[in-house]
C-alpha cells in the first residue's frame, strides 16, 4: 500500500510518520546523525519498510548553516557607495540596554564586497551601467574566487535591468558558481533586508543544493518516487526548486510542527491554539488563530534578517538536551548550549556527563527508565542523578530540588516565547488552548498553561512525532511578490488587478491547479511596517475596510480617515495533497483500559503519587485525573495535580484545570 511520509530531522532524533491510503499511521524514531543529517533520514526510511511513495522532508541544513556560520564564501556585488550596507544595518542596537553587545557579523567579509559604477533611482536610470564596467566587475569577482555570488543593486526591485546584465556576465564567466540576484530572490523595497536576504541565499545555496540532491538520490535508491521539501512558510517545493531558494528553508523543520498542530486542533474542534514544539535542542512557540497559522513576512535566524514569508515562530534554547549550569553568582541557568544527539543527556548512557533537562525530568520521576527511546536507548536514572548532583554544591539544594529548579527555569524560558507570539501581538492566551508536542512538550503542558493563566491544554495524538506528521500533510506552496507602493486613494481596482496579473500567471504556471490567494501589504502613511491583508475583490474601498479591521486587531487602534498605502502585492499558490482522515477515524485509540499503576513523582517541588497510564491506548471518553504520567511510544505526558483530561474521538487528550 503506497504511503506518504513526513521526515523531521531534529538535533537529537529523526522522526518519520507515514500515512497510508486508509489513514493508518506508522511511526519510527531514530537517533539523528549531526555530522550528516541525511543518514538519519535514510535510516528512518529503511526502518519503516517498503510502501513509502512520497517523502516530505523538513531539513535543518539551512538553519544550522546560519547558526554555525558554515556556508559558502560569498562575494557581494552592489551599487558603488552602498558597500557598507550590511554593516550599517538599521543602526539599532543588538540589546537596548547593553552597550557592549554587538550584532552578529554579516555573512560576507568586507573585502569581498564589490561596488559597481551604476545607479537606478525610483524613476529609472541615474547612472548607466557600461559594458566595460560589467567586464571590470566580473574580473574582480573572479579574482576573489567565490563559492557563490550575491547581487543587490539600488532600486533593482523596480528596475532590474542592471542586475540582469551583471548576473548574465557573472554566470557566463563563473559556470558552476551560484549567482543570486535580488530581483529574483526578493523583488521588494527596503535595501538592507533585500541585500541581507540575497546574501543569505547565496551563502546557503551551495550546501543546501548539494544536500538536497544527495538526499533525493538516496531516497530514490530506497524506492521513494517523489520527494518534497518543506519551506519556512509551511509549504513544499521539489528538491531542485528548494535548492535554488535556499533562504526559504531557514525554518523548514519547525514549520511542519505548526501544520501538524493546526490539523490536530481542527480534528479536536479547537481552532485557536498556542503551540509549543519542545525537542532535544530547542523549543519552538507559534500560534494558530481561527484554524490558520500566522505567516510573517520576515524572520531573523542566527541574527540574519530574511525578508521571506515564514510561519510565525519564536525559538528558544530550552530542549530536553539543554545543559544546566550555574553562573558566577551561583544562580542556576539552563541553555543555550545543548548536549545534542552525541553524547546527549547523561541518562542516555552515551558518554554524556553534563546535567540536562531530560536528566532532571528523570530524577523527578516523570520518565520511565524501563521504556526505550529511539534506537532502543534506555534511560539510566543513576547517571541522571550523578549529573544533576554536580550542581548541588553551587545551588545549595539536594538533587531533587535542583532538578525541580532546572525544569522551573526551562518552563519560564518557554513561557516567555509563548508570550512573544501571543501577548506581544495583542492576543490574550487565556482565551486559547495550549498544544504542547515534541519529545518533551507533553511533560511541560500543564506548567506552561499555569504560567500563562490558561485553563485548557490539548495533547495531540502522537505528540512526539507531530512535526513529522505535519510534514506529511503539508501542501505545496509558492510565493510571488512585486513592489507596488501607491496610495490607496490614488489607485483603482483595475490598477491593482493589472499589477497582480503577472504574479497570477507565474503562479498558475509554476503550480498548475493550485489555489491562489492575493495579498496586499498595507500601512497607514508614515508607518514603518505594513500588515498583509487579503485582496478580496481588488476594490480600494473593500481593501481599506479589511486593512482597518486587521490593523485594529493587531495594534488595538485604527484611524479611518488616515491615508493608506499599498506597499507590495503578493500571490500565494497552494496545492494540498489528497490525504485520508488520519485524525478522528474509528478506533484511533482502541487498546482498552490498561490496569493503572502508580509511581512517585515530584511536581511543583512537592512529592505525589501519580497514576501511570499508557498514552497510546486510552479509549475515547476515558477520563484522566492528575497527577498522572502518560508514557507513549513516541513521547510521555504529565498531567499535573488540579488538571483533568478527557480523550477525544480524534485521539487527542483535552485537559482542563479543575
């Protein structure tokens, strides 16, 4: 039976979920291979067995290259006089009250920036680009021996002719060297963000392209006929297309988790969610409103601004492998450093000795030492206690109290991330439900909800591999944009439709049969940033009404008589795969009532006797009273005292504070 599989390569584990035509799921979790992520991908596909026809891959190759600065040697070609743009940035501080903090350096060194004697203005040519200048620039770039070239000239988003001439000359002279031009990568205004994104594209393209080509070839040798790669916006591209749009892969992995959370929430009848994907290395917070994930028009990864659509995600260093330590004043800290997959937490028995959040959870009794993790890894309570005990001299507390302090700090870090995607955007988290998932998310759901004043938690089916499930269900997606920059009262519906038409044609050609969504980036005159709003009928009056409503929802105010500007126009093309109803099918959990056990745990610093129930086999309608520990095949959940849960027909556990 042919199946569609999602593979999420994380820092610690690689998860695979395959969805068959009848809706049945198969799950595999293997240890990641940090030195070569493709090995974990191949091993997961091999272990699932045959029948996988399509693989949708969430990759961290671009993310890690930005974070670890392991990209290509880039030469940047730009308008003469603007060579220092990446260093000037926006002249804001890295930290408002820390005068010693610096921004991360640009992805290109200053001696690899080439100025070009040319200039476009808003209305057209100011200084022409002469053929001799193109030859000079090509010769200078060749002499710098680049691995990739970025081109970002002034006003190229509106007048790309000079960039096109430079790109043609460089591609002819440097065959095999990727050349990224800003009018192809990000044809919208804001020179700094456009240049930063184009430089990142060039920086990432060689490594991402080579990895994706190798991954696709390896999967095809293993019987997979179709390979797709998830982008930061939650859609998918073919490997060649993704390799030539490498900057859009910067948040590839986390985006799949938001897709899975949205589907699981929809199946459980919950459409307003705060989501938290807690893995081994980090935790990713996001939000789903009205059954739709929020797409931001930009993101910052590793200190590099990327002006490309991305699912709204806040990432913090609070994963199961985050290492705890004490600062010079004796205060307990957690992260940002992680034990990763190798050696991993001390309790994995792979040579790790430093205390991690996973070790703390084991010390507190939340995890079952007898239950194997991926690749039959079993947890060693003694090793966990010895690791946590190394902190007790500095904390002045015993092992249990120190472990409790570690999880309390990790909870506070994740709660701040959840506030940034909700409270900071004018959304009251108390009116929403929290969906924790990932390998460790279910252990912290109740504590996080309490920290945010929330009264509902939705634990999805297969919480440990929900990101992989979301990848399998991700739709194909392509984004197209054009700079418009007109006052709303000075344009007609025909003007807007005419500007959108080339984007519509491109979208229909690139993604036949896709659903097209037309979007306008609008702002009040004088504002520095815009809000994307749907273009329903291209009528300026309708667009004004939609924008004012969106602005009031986002900022709490809107003035109806203030002039409005359209900054950019966009077309988003999506094509969802045909998938069965893998949530809510009859018998999703039909294992019957297992005989409950009990185990001593420490919750909130207090000892308690918790009921132990198998998470994967609880039938619909089953009621769980906290405190309870719910071990499952891919993750363990903790129901804290004062919480009660009911198993929904979809398989989700709906928790409410009593």
